[in-house]
C-alpha cells in the first residue's frame, strides 16, 4: 500500500500538469509543429490529446488509484502477475527517457548561466550555432550540467510527495505560465511576427501524411506524460475524494494550453527575423538568443526564457525520477532516499554517453543514430506507443471492474455514458490506431 498522498486536489493537478508540460510543450512542440503543417498539425494534435490522450491518461490514473501501487505491483494486484512485465517496460522507458532528457535539461541550466552573464545575446546566428556546437560537444560542460540537472531533480524528489514534488509544482507551474505570457506579448510585437502566427494557426492539411499523424500521436502521448506509468504512479497518490475525470480534464487542458503558448512564444519571433523551424532541436538554443538580441532589454528576456526552459525541464524530470525510484521502492520495499539517490546515479551513468554523443562519441552510431538519438527514438516510437496500448488493454479488459469504479461508475449499476465512452476510446480505438500506425511507420 502506498503511504504517500497528495495534500490537495490542486497539488495533484499541478504536479501532473508539470509532468505533462515539460520541455515537450516549449522546446519540442513549436519546431515539430512548424515542420509538419503548422496549423493542421496543431489541430490534429489537440484533437488527439482531447480524445485518445484524455482517455488513456484517465485509465492510467485509475489503475494507480485502484491498486494504490506503482506499475511494478499494480498490474499484479489488479490482474495477473505476468502483466507486471508492462510495469517493468514503463520503468525501463522512464529510465531511458530521464537519461537523455537530462542532457537537454543540463543545456537549459548552462544557457541560463550564459544568459545571466549576457554572453549568448547576439544577432550573429553563425556565432550562436558555433557556440551551441562547442557547448554541447565539450564533455566538461555537457556532463557537468547533466550532473547539476540530475542533482537538482533529486533534491526535489527526496523531499517526498507533499514537501517535495507537490510544493515545488505549486510554485513552478504558475511561474511557467506567467513567463510564457510575458515572452508571447513581447514576441508578437515584433514587425513580421504575423508570418509565424499564420504558419502556426492557419492549417495546411496537405502536409498531413501518415508519418506526420504518427508524429502527432507520439507528441500527444509525450505531452501528456502517459504510456510508461508516470500517471499511474501519480494516480496511486490520489485519495478517494478526488474525481479523476475532472482532474484528468484539467491536466489535459493545461498541457494543451502550454503547447499552444509554446508555439505562440517561439514561432512568431522566429519568422519575424527570417528564421526557420528547420533548426530542429537546436531552435531554442541557436535561434532564440538571436531573437533576444533584437529586443530592448534582450538579456532580461534571455534570462526569462532559459529560466522558463529550466522550470519546464525540471517539472517533467521530477516525475521521471519519481516513476523509477518509487516503483522500485514500492516493489522491493526500499526506502525513498536510498533508492532515489541510487536511481539518480544510474541515470547519470546512462546519460553520460548521451551527452558525449554530441562530442567525442558523435561517431558511435546504431542504424545511423547517435546514442542520444537511439534513446529518443526508443522512447518516442517504441516505449510510449506500445506502453500506452498495453495500459489501455489492461485497464479496459482485464482490470475493468475495478477501473470503472475510479471513473465514476457505481457498484451494480450500469456505466454512465462517459465511462462507456472511455472504455470504447481507450480500450478499442486507441490500441487499434496506435498499433496500426506504429506498424505502418516501422514496417510500411
């Protein structure tokens, strides 16, 4: 039985939204949307989040509260011991995700330090590109900031659910949205910003290929932090007084809002300066400092932006570390502090090769992908979709009698309409769509 609980419904919602928002909404979503049809991709992703994503998020939370355990015990408690393999799948996925994600988290801290001294605020994009390449390739910086980011995340998790995760989330999530609004207002006032606004908001449905749809599904799952058991674990901390459907709807709404704000914050100023989302993952680190160089008090905005990225990275990283450490602690009876510290050390060890893949180990590839890219591909294209499909099947067909009660159904009574809809969407539509498109992308 889990001995941790959220102190309030608000704390649970903000912590869950913090896990869901992360760098996905601010770092990844703008450049992916800009490269894949802009407004059409935005509409598709929102539709997926509010249908498949919401239902998958809800049943994952329901498994956690029904079992009062993390994934390594929840599936055995509600179903059969063999299904614990799904829990291990999630823990491995969370471990790999935290390992390479922390590399980017370290970059955000490093660039926040450089923003504070003003060294990155320049309009010379070639200089910025070279500076980012040198920064990410230098083992002293990339590994050092990786260690700092993991250490900061560990300090929060060691505080526990109420004093650590919940307390920090209540502070950081409002700050996150406030900083985004400030930067959006300033970016939209730039001459030519309307071009980026049109790209982001005006649909180009001709750009929606099957590969783009798969990309949207993966980003929807990533944006909601569902598919590897993070929301299952957070659900196990929820008391009986919280209505899961309402809480899940709030999480989805906040995650969607963050993605929209992320696009509005990044794309208009990028297009205003004649730049392009084709910069990809380096967009925030190469292009945005050039944007700030054109703004009055540019250094102030640079500090705000990289503080924002650091906050976003931390809110997600907290849930990743908690997923791995708390699941192992729950399964083997280990105490929080030792298992959290051990997990952090192992994640650091796994993250070092990912960090070095931008420098000394850039030539070490598998299938043409570096270590960092292999980790990213595994999580986004394999762990998340297969995990989400497995969770959906388990919740809606093996553990449904217990799960339905968590969704608002009553014992011995017919399921309400929303409960029946969740079962159809999560138990039938989601696995069919995810596995079908996954097969097309990998083998088609």
